């Protein structure tokens, strides 16, 4: 498990990881994308 976390940390520090994090921040700031994510999470929670 520790190996997986280290790989995630390495990715987050890499240029690709920073780019992905910035895209996620921008998507979270967009009201339409936020609503879309909320609907998806609601559907996933409803299945349990």
C-alpha cells in the first residue's frame, strides 16, 4: 500500500500531475460541471 501512495505522490508532483490538478480545480469551479458531478455521485450512492 505504501508503494501505491508513493507513486501517487510522485505523480502529483510531476508536471502531468500538476496539470491534472489544475484541470480538476477549473472543473470544480464551473457550476455545470459541479452539478454534473453531484448527479453522478448521487447515482453512485443510490446503488449501495
